[in-house]
């Protein structure tokens, strides 16, 4: 029998508090792995050095709402007072083609995907929570970004305390150390998921 096989695409969701390094981890993974890193939509202001369509699709509140009404979002939520969401067009075509997709989402978005009525999404889903060693480390990381005001930093730290309580809802938890260590451990998770028997299909095979 031929050993040629096909595999369903993985939808790997990465969550964690601001400053945990989830976005950097996803970008570093996309640079060395055959994965598609989705670009999310947001209504927050663009930051220096960011580009529309590369870092986010920056939308007005009205445009974001129109897309909600049109059913274009796979998930969406309000985070830190701003709207964030992932378009179906950024995910579904890749999964259907057997390509792996990674996305960094807040805990609300991850929860929506776990409860998604689409069985294909639930079957493809792998969720990973990026934890930090302690709040002191998280505060140092956020302060080092220099992208938030004092008030915004305080809000993100306050929200982080609540967000980190949700790690048990995720299939995997990765305690962030260095970028190299995080990338190595995350790639190991992807490798394991790619070898799950339930994702594979061999010609002529059938369920026992």
C-alpha cells in the first residue's frame, strides 16, 4: 500500500498577556516553519514602525462593525478598549488546502474558536498559552516596549493578572524564557500535532 498521505491543516492559536512574547513567537515561527501567520484587524491606532496589512488591518469602528454584520469574522472581541478580530478569509482557505495557520489571540478569541459551531475549525484547533515567570518580568517587558502610556501600561498589567488565570483552558502551556527557547519548544508542539493520527489520511485506509 502506498505510504503517501494527506494531512488536515492545523489552526494553532497562541494566547498570553501583553508582553508575554506571543506576537514575536508567531513571527519567529513563520520565518522558519511552513505556516501562515494571520494578520488580524483592529481599531486601535497604528504605532510607529507598523504597517497596515503587515502588522494589522487598521479599521475604523464603522468599518469593523460592517464586517461583523456581514459575517466576515471568524472571531472578534474587545481588548483593552479596542476591537480586534480575525477574518475568515485569512484562515479558512489555508486550512482547506492543508496548510498550517498560526494566530495570536486574546483569551476571548480563543474561547470563541473552542466553541465554534464549525466542526472543521474545532478539529483543526490547537491552543497554546504563553505564561510568564512572574509579574515583575511581565512589567519589565511591557516597560521595555515603550509603546504605552503610564495609564495604558497599568491597564495591561491589571488585565494580565486575570488573563493568566486562564492557562488551564489551553491544551499546552509554554513558560516564556528567551526567544530561542520559546521558539524551540513551540516548534516541538507543532511537530507533535502534525503527527497526530487523527489528522492523517492514507489512501485505502478506513476506520477500524
